[in-house]
């Protein structure tokens, strides 16, 4: 049994045994011929398929942590961020956050027909700022986005990089405690990269938490303090960014070179070495809450669990949280997070073995 974790007070996001699946329509025939596909569609012969995007993901992010989420295409990175943002709710498991997280580009939906300047105001208001705060933040947003005079042009005329920079600058100006970034930082030039790094360092110094999804191990190594490697919806490794990103990079390189056997071995080693964090959230106050919007909906069948790449663990008791905000249940001080003792973390175990 794990010890009580005194650092629970620092937890800003708790992801507890989260499962998420989507139903997708397939043509069902496997045929590549357009006529076949069209005929099957007309006859309504398409079938539905269940895609398990996340399978029992658990982690605790703390104040001041910059967490990189890395993994191959379709491994569940964006799904995890959307769930943490509260944009979607998990089928099973629970997510708690100390404050409402900001998912870059989603919380401030911008209008392409309006100028960048009008969108700054709109975006700041959408992020919860008052009109006075939005006006005061204008110069800072323009500077960080490095748009110059282009800020007075319609946003529809921007390149995708310019749009990403503007969304990032608006999100940072709103001083979120928890910022979730999906790839956006790879679209800027060197000046923007420098400024965005400074802006995020400031956020972390203010005890914020940043999650960054990126395919590039180098970006994760350069920016993050910690990395979570997802593979087919499961946590393969969770630990120090440099170490996890290096393991991921080596695995991805072998896979890209067609060294499937080596890649498979590396993945197995990483799974053995990097057992994911085990998270239990207990509520010590009476269970008087209504069913939260983000609580369990559907149970995943044991059949799907048995195919998992990560060894099975004890089922985690899911109990109701004590407080609820508009989007996600909030972590309260009387909830306790249990996790393995420090010396049992994947990185520590790896170090011991060497
Ligand atoms: N809205 C959706 N509807 C149907 N399937 C979805 C949806 N969102 C995600 N998926 C599926 O869930 C799995 C995980 O997708 P997700 O986008 O989270 O992966 P990712 O790691 O972010 O991928 P990428 O690196 O390509 O962006 C994929 O198989 C994807 O097809």
C-alpha cells in the first residue's frame, strides 16, 4: 500500500484512472474503390467501431511543473488535454483541477473576419478578463505575438503560425494557473520561441502548471521539467523530461527505420521501467455532492483491458469529489493523493539498476 503523499497540497491537476473512447463510422468493406464505398454508404452498410483513445491514464501535475506529453500519432495526447480542459468528459475515471485549465485556442475562440486587434479584445474577454483588463493587456499581447502592424489585418489573412502566436499571447495575458498547449509552440520563429519561453517561465515562477503536447522529443527536452509518454492510450513512462524524451526518441527512431523488433523491445523496457503513477483521490468530507458532469459514464469491458500494453494494476476506487466548479471538480485540501513512495518512481528505479 502506498504512503500518503504530503505533496498533495501542491497538486494542480489530478487525472485518476481515466478512460476515453470514441465511436467512429467505418465503411466496413475495407474497399478502397470509391464506387464500393459510395454504394455501401447509400445502402447504410457502414459499421461502427469503438476507438479507445485513453485506457486508464493516471497522473498528478503540481504547481511549477512544465509537463510535456509525447507519443506517436493517435496515442491520445490531444484527447488527454481536451479532458483536462473539461471540453469533453471521460467515460470512466475522474479529473480534478485546482483552477479551470485554459486550453490554448479553445477557451478564446477567435473570429477570422475580425482584425487581430479586435480578436485580442474578444479573446481576453472570453478568457474572463474585464473590459479594462482587456484594454490593459493589449500592448503585451501584441508584443508577445510579434505581429507588428499585421495586428490590424483580418485574422483570416494570417498564416497558421501567426494565428497560433496570437492565441498563445492572449492565453498567457490572461495569466492562467493551468495552461494546456497542443503543438502551438512549434509554429513560431526564433524570436517568438524566445519570448514564449520567457512568458512560460514567468508563469511557472508564479506557481502555474503548463502541459505541452509535442511530437518532437527535442522540444520536450528543451522546455519541460517532466514528460509523460503515451502509447495507444496508456502511460508508458512518466518522469524527468530529459530521460523520458530520450527513451521516446530512440524508440521512435528505430520505428521510423523499420527496426520493428528493436522498437518493440525498447517499448517493453520502457513500460517495465516507467510504471505510471498510481493515483487515488479520497474525500474525507461527507459525500453530499450531485453526480459531477465529468464523472464516469461508461465502463470499459475487461476484454479491452486485457489487450493493454501496460500490466494490469489494482482497480482504483473512484469516489465523488467534494467541490465542483463550472467545468471540472476542484481539488480540495481534504482530498488526499496516494502515490508510490519517491524511491519507487521509474527514474529512481532506473538509476538504482545502473
Ligand atoms: N473526436 C473524435 N472522434 C473519433 N475518434 C477520435 C476523436 N478524437 C480522437 N479520436 C481517436 O482517438 C485516438 C487518439 O487521438 P488523439 O488525437 O488524442 O491522439 P494524438 O496522440 O493527439 O495524435 P496526433 O499526434 O496525431 O495529434 C485516435 O485513434 C483518434 O482517431
